[in-house]
C-alpha cells in the first residue's frame, strides 16, 4: 500500500480546516466549490470516499510519520 507524503497530507488538512471555518463564517459558492475539491483530494489521498474517514486517517498518519522521522527533516516548519 502506498503511503501519502505527510507534507501533502498536512497541507490538505490545513486547507480543509481553513475552508470549513470560512464556510461556517460566511457561506460562499466559491468557498463551497473549493471545499468540495479539497475534500475530494483528501479522500483520494487517504483511499476513502468519506471525508470524515479521510480526516481520521490523515490524523492517524501524521503522528506516525513524525515518529518515523525523529529528526524532523521531512516535516513542515511550524512558523515561517
């Protein structure tokens, strides 16, 4: 089984969360379409058809990826 790149997963999760917040604050058609696209991409990346399951799998993948890379060489920086 292929394991998705943790950086890509983290990026999609962050975008997904940002879009959910934006849509909750003010519903917009463009935001809804982008949220749909990001949700689909997250589902494809995590091998599921349900976005809630995709988020759960992604959440489980990220701590495991950090354990596999104890030096943090392949992780995203917290602050830019």
